């Protein structure tokens, strides 16, 4: 398991939009590679997106996958909120969080809703005819995880609960800035140059 911090640093709202777009690409690429990504995001003060998010990466080849994301990510997009300004470059940072993840607290059974779905391989291949995969939803926060690794629905439910408990704990840590010296310091470390990935588009 690897934890990544995505941060817009001290950038404007466009950087927060770029952060959410980056998360979407990361999750899609992980799904194609058969790697699980669980995401929790920080507060969204104005509807343009959070300043930070944490992605929990898990699966075969996770280290190689993560290595392609760590560093600065550049989006080259016309400014959507103040179109008369000429700036088009929006940077976010992706950092690996070292150390042990926070210990998850037990979840109340009444706070978790389970849904079953058909398990599938990377890219939707090798679909099972039985609904062994499990989606777990934490109703108070809206956080969602999916477990499809095992052929047993019972085991997938247990895996989903473990992941969801960790994600809920990480979300509370992300919301409590007093806990996040490492996270807060990384907000100031976003490098405006030498991006590891560049995305270009007419609009976000």
C-alpha cells in the first residue's frame, strides 16, 4: 500500500480544478492496470475543488505505477475563471507520504451500506457471472471503496471494510490541519517547472 498526497499548493482555484482532473486520470490509469485506488479529498471551500487529496494505491506493480506520478503535474489550459488573464499553466504536486498510515477506527455497521457487483479484470475483462465484488459506502461521509480481489463475496466485504475504515481515518486526518505537518509543508513545495506529466486541453 502506498499513499500519495496531491496538492494544489498555494495556487489559485484553477490549480484545484487541475487537481481533481489529475485524480480522474490517475484513477482511470490505475483501473486499466488492475490497481486499486481509494481517494479522500480535503474541504472544497467554493465549489472549484479541494486544495489537497490523498490517494491510497494498492495492487501488483503499485511502486512502478506510483513512480510515474510523483513530482509536478502541469495542465496547460486557458484560464476558465478569469478568461481575460493570460496565464495558462497550472501546477499541482504529487508526493509520496512515508511512514505508517493512521490506524483506522472501527466503523459503525449502521454507517456502512454494501452493494454487490460483478467482479472484472483490468479494463473490464474476464467478467464473472456471479456478483462477488463488493462496494462499501460510508453514508455519513459519502466515501466509497470497491473490493474485487477475492472470488468470495464474504472476503471482499471484509477487505472493503478494512479499506473504508482506513479511508475514513485518512479523511479525518486530512481535515485536521494540526495533524498534517508533512502535508502542510508539501503545500509550499510544488515545483513550477520540470513536470513529470503535462496535459494540454482547450478547457478543463
